[in-house]
C-alpha cells in the first residue's frame, strides 16, 4: 500500500499507477481508478480517483 500525502516524494507520486492500493493515512483507502496531473505554475497537483468514489489530492 502506498501512502499519499504532501510529504510523499515526487518520484513515488509519478510511479503510482491504476490498480495500485493507496491511502491518505486518514479515511481514504482504495484502488486507484484514474489519475490526473495538473500544473498550475506554482504546484504540480496530483488527483488520484479511487474506485470507492473518493479522491486523494496532493500538491507538490
């Protein structure tokens, strides 16, 4: 299981793929269904959409 939060290294965030088991260490745990990566100029924003319908968002 991969722990995703703002302290997770960028290399680990980039290596997460669909089907991986992830958690945010609080209440969101599940398999990754889709991944969106956006860059707003200041941060790279990773959105991991889980099969449970929840989303884990990490700004790096």
